[in-house]
């Protein structure tokens, strides 16, 4: 079958998308934004780094989180109003240790904090995605976010990729990476979504139980099948 492939750009409501017109006149919108998530030490950053070396524009939501409530931001004001002036350190910034002590152990308090911080991170992520795609509309953008599903950011992404390892492997790798107690890692695992809860939301599940070479091979085949991506 002869396929006529005409590429042209259209404006989608939230971003610039690349559309491929097939002979049957069916429109297929290219996958441009991947939401990459997974549990503690599952291998999200490792995967994001690889995708980055192949040309993806990677946004690390964790890093955005560190900027989310800097002095003079709206979120800063909300944090201070909600948790009190006591969370402001000598440098005028929110003292993370102080804030942590207010939030620790209180489920409602944590929910109050995430209600402030997650929308702020989402806004920054969206701004960065828009800017990355306006520079190069056909690039693949990866949003690496441990809380992608908890925060409900799946709708930002065209596809959700979930990296999974068994808890025992996560504990082993986190211990090796961070030098922490197994019980501390287990506590984090218990407080996070389960692999099953994440994979229920996944378009692609990346099993990272084996070695790094296997992870690279899995990712490579997913990457190669993305329209517009090349190695
Ligand atoms: P976190 O959310 O806790 O920051 P993460 O999901 O981003 O973690 P990584 O930091 O990518 O996970 O990986 C955790 C550790 O496991 C790292 O030290 C990484 O080098 C190592 N690692 C990742 N994948 C593999 C693998 N397939 N085999 C061996 N080690 C691996």
C-alpha cells in the first residue's frame, strides 16, 4: 500500500503538535510528551538520562519542586499563610527542615502542602514544556515525576511510562545509592502507590529488574518506535 505522508504542523490547544496525514485521511497526532514515573529507586532518573542522551528534552519535576516556593512566589505566600512565619528561615526562604517538622506525621498537613506545591510545579512544568516545544515542535519531551499519578499530571502527557522493580530490588538499590536503612526505604515504599496502582495508569511499563544493559535495550526499542525519534 502506498502511503502518502504529509507532515504539517497544527496548533493544539495546549501545545504545538505534529500531525501525520495518512492515505486513508486518518489523522494521527504524534506522541510528544512522555510522563515518566515509578517508585523509589525504580530507575526513573536512569531512564530519563538515557532518553535525554537520545535527544529527548527532559524536565525533572523534583528540581522544579525546589523552585516551587522560593521567596516572592505565590506558593511561598501560601506556605507561610498555611504553616506560619516560623517556617521562614534567616535567609527569608522557607526552611525545609522547619516545614518538614510541621508536615511530618500529619496526613492533612501533607495534603495541605501538596495542594500548594503540586499546582505550582505543574504550572512550571507546563511553561517549560511549552517553551521546549516552541523551540523545537517535533522534539520528544519527558516529564520525570515521582508523583505524576498522585498529583494527577497524566493529562499533561501523551503517554505515561512507568518504571517498575520489585520492592526488594528497590531497597537494595536505594541502600547502595543513599546508604540508608532498609526499613527507611520500606517506609517510603509503603507510603507510595504500589507498582500495580501505577501500572494500571501506564501506557508503557518498563521492567527494570535486570541490569542496566537490559534497561537500555527496553528503552531503546520504545524510543525507536516513537514517531519522529531516532537514535
Ligand atoms: P528516586 O525516585 O528514589 O530518586 P529513581 O527512580 O530516579 O529513584 P534511579 O536513581 O534512576 O532511580 O536508580 C536508583 C539506583 O539504582 C541508582 O543508583 C541507579 O544507578 C541504580 N540502577 C538503576 N537501574 C539499574 C539497573 N538496571 N541495574 C542496577 N542498578 C540500577
